[in-house]
């Protein structure tokens, strides 16, 4: 809600295993940044997380996580799935920016996630929704038992975007065999008038010769690693609040972080964030060199 020229949290409530932590990280008085923190390092079988957000007129909420959302396996084959529900209402001139780290489903884990975003006609949102293949240090490559992710976006109660993901082994074919060399994939939804500048920036990516196979390098522990990114962009139509969806996949989590950090450099200046989303996950000197090359 608004108090004078500033936005504030009218109601903030959370309970175990989730904690919500507000952080002042913007010079824009309309903006509140909120971290979603999981106790115990992740979610386990039977956890049921319900996150509900309402943004009143002319406010900005930036949602982040401390790290990837880890989903652990149950102790028995028939243990219940981990469930997470995210529901948000965004009113006119409000702006929801959801930029969490990827969800990481460990071996034999089961996740059912449902997301519903309801926007007024002049509302805006940026939603990042991504998954990684598991604990690479343990050699896990898409060894979860079942991953279900349903995402719906409404504008004035009209469904304008829907994404249904159902990953599970079928007919002897594992999830890893279905996905191939991909180690991370996701989408970036950009909807509403406050995303116009961001969407204009996507045009420059379309014009690059490397658009279909967007090559990036990531630097970790002093060693350069070549990493390939596949990127596609398509439009979303829904009245005045049109938008776009960017889909990406990569052969390393580092490459995805680097790609997202580059995208959000443009956006961060619009709402005066102290640091662009995902920038703390990559080497900034490397990004500077990439901009010079482009």
C-alpha cells in the first residue's frame, strides 16, 4: 500500500518452513524488496508452501530468494510430493518483479507447483521461472521422480498465458534422456506498460547473429568455461497490457545466471535497484568484456 509518496507492507505474515524478509534495496520510494527464505536449506516431502501477494496501485515489489529452492526426496517411494502455490494480484500501475533463483529438484524428489498471476489492465509484472537438473556435485542429471509446474497469467480475468510442465519417466525413458544436455531451463515473462523498456532491449538480442545459439562464457574459480544458451522470444497479446515471453535453456547453471544478469542490467536502472537481479551470481568484469564484444 501507499503512505504518502512511499510504498509500505501493510501485512506481512509467514510461518515455518518459510520466512519473508523485507530489505531496503532501492532508491525508488514505491519499491519494496522481499526475500523468500526457506528454513533448513530446502523443502522436503509433504511440505505445502502457499505464497499469496497483493500489490496495491502504484507500488513495486521485488521478490528474491537467497539461493536455489532445493527440493529433497522423501524417505519412501510413496511419500507425498512437495507442493508450492504462488498466487499474486497486481492492481493498476503496480509492478511485480519475481526474480528467484532456480528450483533444484534432487534425486527421487517430487514437486507440484502452481502459480497464478492476476493483473489489472495497467498492471505490470516480470516473472522468472526456472529449474536446474539437480546436484551436479553428486552427478545428478534430472533424476527427480516427478516435476509438475503450472503457471497461469490473467489480465482483467482473461487468461493470456499458460505454461504446463509435467516431467516424469515414461515407457522406460528417463527425464534426463528426454531433456538431453540441458542443465537449466526457464522462462522470463514480461507483461504490462512498465516492461516496455525491457522488451525494447530484447530486440537487440533478436538482432544478434548468435540469437538462436546465444554463446556465453562463465568464469568460476578462475577458470573459463564455454557454455551454450538456447534462447527464443515470442509475444503475448492481452489488450493494452501486451508482453513477451523469453524462453532459455543452457548446459550449465552459470551460463543461465550470466544471461539473466545481462538482461536485468537494463531493467535495474528503471526502478533504481542497488544491484541488478542475478548480478551477485556472476563475474561483473566478464559481463563488461561481453558488452564490448557485442
